[in-house]
């Protein structure tokens, strides 16, 4: 029998009980009037799990347009009665809230059993509480007759009592360290206690456990049996790998590890003078045996047998490419140490490439994105820190490309003078691959759509050589056959190249394969030629603009020169003896008062200042910072003409020159100190700026002209080289006769 739920609506004694509403009012459109008349229904919004419409009579729909005071009804009492079950329950209509409601109903059923409830139903039908029994199991699903689908679906609270299946997380098998296998438990605990009290440590390098770090560990072992090593980034992110590297390189046993600290025990049979050679140059089988002897699993299996398929396949892929990088700071598999590969490989050449028909060698944006996503989960194949002499790395990458589309190269950390851009350019030049990613961590090279394995490339080259020899032989036979015919029997009146080697060379020159060496050189020359032509056009355009600006500046200067009309040198001048000049020169050099000429040069204010100096003394000391001697002499002559004085001397003093001017014995102060024939201070500044601007424009115009001349010379050289690569030759009618 289904478990009933009792929802009691407490009503007042004076209010008669409400009539029971129809069981499914949303399935009938007609109203419940006593006369049997039909009443129009209102379509109401339905819940997500109901598929049929919900139609209610108009008298059961709340009209929000009517305003007025809300009357108290039994609905408030009903809502208050429901609070005994739903009060204090958070979460709304969630499964957790429904589960709590069901628990409250179960507790209520135990308090009020069904027998005691049935005894009072007859007496309290009219005025007492009304008991409504609803089977809860029936509410857990919605049938098709109630608006559900054909199959019975669960309502939101149906999963309140459902039990969930929880799968515990599978723990990773713990690797038993070598210390737990070699050392007795009591000795191991003693070493751990001593390790916790150590205060001095050897700091590892960013490049890993380098020989300097190993030497520091051995120095610590001379004083005590334990040595503490502090691991830094990036190796500290994988302390399990750091554990293996330290034990492999030092020959000791790690007895304690915490965060980025590793404590190494030197061992019982450790000898002070013995030095363990670094096995960085060993091959991968020796390294793997050394590492497998240190760690074992709980079930007694060695790590080589318990390695994942991913690691085993990667080791098989990298087998034979070179020694492994034992200082690898990430998880296994270990990449190939590219720095240990040969720098120069005799006879190494960039591999021959040939693109399939109707396929472009360039990568589209979608293909580039796909390759980058494809390279993300791939293992790292090489670890590199050298910038040049990468022949061995390039040959290993080409060998790897025969099995894999992508070569993933990691850049070593902590190595000085590493340049990932130079590495990428050098590898791209040597291998001919496509660079799909480059940053300070990785370089990823795609082998390209035109990549050919070694055997296939040699077969293609051999076949091309055979075809070329055969065509040359056919051409020689054709020429010998043409020479055997007499000239009188010749019917050909014009030269023709049909079926000749010349026609083939013309076709080959026009539709030459992109991967041939001649075509690559020719395409490169054509690209350089077009680039030079474009540069010449740009330089000529810039030169034309500079010349226009020079002409404009010249017009502005000519306008200022028209405004400035200097005086002529007077014929009636005073004469000074050598003794007078020498005495005046000495006096002028000792003077503290001076007049400084700036970038404006000589203008009306300068002449007025000279007359002001002459008001109190006979000499005026003018300082100019012009460098050329001709400019100094020209300035002194203009000052002498405009002021009416006599230039006594021009002397070098410090960074500038001193011009000493004597006013003369017959000097008379002019009525107007500032002359009208010279430029004003503002006009003199504008003239100086224009002179400087014109000089700069002339300098840049000369440089641009030299660049154009040099580019034209390079263009002529490229055109001459392009003519040498052309396979065409002049047609001769004698070859066909």
C-alpha cells in the first residue's frame, strides 16, 4: 500500500468547507455550473514537464486589473498549516529540499498513525480539519493521461530517495624508494631525524643538477653523511624527477624529501677520493638501467615494465636519434639532448622537396591552428640550447620526420645566451620545414606538405637525371639526322622549335617545378628584382618630396633676403697704425663686458647694442661661436659696415672667436640706434630656422640620391644574373636544315 501524506487545511468553524475541485481541471474546458452550461476557459502557463495545455475557468483566475483591499480568506490559514512541513527548509524545489520534506512527512506519519486518524473522520467532516491522502509513489511519475509523454517521466523530486553509486578514486601506486629497500628501517628513521635538523644546503641551478651542484654535494659529504639540496624552478615542479636525477648523478640515496628540499645519504661504502663520472653522454639503455635500479613498485615490478604505452612508444620513436637529456624537468619520456649531437655533419644538405600535384605548400590558417592543437599533447623530442652549428640536430629532425609529422624542441632553461629566434631560423634553413610555433619555451617544426623521405627523394632525383640524359641524347640524334639532309631538299623555310630540346627548355622555364634548384634561384632573383624596383620607386618619391621642400624653403629665404639690404663699405675710413691696433687688441681682450652673437646672426638689435657699448667705452667685444673661418670673417665685415666702426682683431678664444671693434676717433652717436635696413629679431630667427631646415633637406636629399644610385646598380646586377639563368638560346635555321 502506498505511503499516504496528510496535508491538513485548518478552517474556521463558521465557514463551510469549500467544494472539492475537479481532479484534473486543465483537461476540461467546460465549467462546473449547476445548470450544465459551458463557460469559456483561460489558457494558463504550464510546467516544463507538462505537454498538454492548462485551461482554467474564468472564476478561478485572478484578475490583477481589479484594485481593492485584499480580503482575508482560508487560503492564509492553509498556507500557515503547510509551514509545519516546509518551514526552515532551504533550496526551493531542489532534490535536497524535497528529501527533507519527505522526512518530515514520515515523522508526521509515525506521530499520527492511520487508525487514529480514521476514528475521527466521521465527526470532523463538516467542521474539523479535512484529511487528504495522497500516495507519494504515484507522484513520482507523470503519466501520458496527465499531460506527460508516452513513457512515464520522473518529476523533479523523484530522485530524493534514489541511492547514488559512488566510485572511489583509484590511488596511484606508490613507488618504493631505494632507501626503503637498501637501508634498515631503524637506520632510515635515524637518517630522517638528522635530515630534519640540517640547516646548510646546496642550491641547485636553474639548469638542473649541474656538475657544480654535484661537486657541492660531495664537499658536504666530506663533513657529514647527509647533504641537503634545494631544488629551484623549473625542476622543483616535478620533485619525483628531481629525486631520480639526484640519485643518478651523485650515486647516493635520497632518504628524505619535503617540498623543494632533498636530503641525500652518501651510503655505507662511500669513499672520499672516488669520483662518479657524469653519465650525461651515456645512451638511453644505460640510463634506463641506472634509473630502474633505484626505484621499484610495490608489486616488485621494475618501472621499465610498468611504463605506460605512451612512454614506451615515445622511447621507440626516439630510439637511435641520440643520447637522452637526463636533466629533463618534466615527466618521462626523456627527450634527446640536442647539444650532444655533432655540430658539423660532412656532406649534409637541405633535403630535396617535391609538392604533390594540385597542392600548395603554404599552410592555411585552419591548418596552422589544427597543427598547433595536434602538437600540444605530443611529447618533447629534443632539448636544445645552442644557437649555431646545428647540423646534427637537423639530420635527427629529418630522420624523425619520417615517422612523425611534427618535431617538438624544448629550449633549455638556465643556459646563458640562448636565442630562440636564431635557433628557429637556423633549423628552418637547414631542414626546410615550416615553423608553426616559437616562444621562449618551445620550437615546433612541421615537416611540410612537400616533404619526401630519404629513399623517395633519392628515387625522384635519380629518375629526373635519367629523363634529362635521355632528352639530351634525343636532341643530339635529331641534330645528326638534320645534318644528313642536303640543303636543296630542305622544305622548311622558317625556323621551328616543335619537338626540339629548345621547346622543352622553354616549357621547363615557364612551368619549372618549384622544388628544383634552378627554379628556386630564379624565383629568388625575380623576388629580389621586384623588391628592388619597389624600393627604387619609394626612394625616388621621397627624393622628389625633398626637392619640393627645398624649393619652398629657398623661396622663403629669398623673401627675407629682399627685406635685408646691407650698406656698402665707406670709402672714408680711419687708418690705424700697428702699434695702435696692438694696444687696442690687448685692451679689448682684457674687457669683461662682451656682446654675444646667437643663432639669429646680425640684426637691428645687435647694431643698437654695439652703439650702447660705445656710449661708455671705445671698444666693443663681440663673441661668435661660428666654426668656419670664412663665416667669422664675413660676420666681422658685416659688423664693420653696419656699425661704422673699425675691426681691430679677430682672435680664437675658448670654443668661439672674439671680434674687437673700435668706434673711431670721429665717432658720433646716431640719432636712431636701430637701423631700418636690417631684419628684426623675430625675422632673424625665422631666417635662421629656414637656413637650418634647408641645410637638413639638402643633406637628406643627397643621401637619398646616393641610395637610388646604389639600388640601380644592384638592379642591373640582378638582371644580369637573371639572363644567365635563362635556358633559352637563339634559334638557328642551320640546326633544322
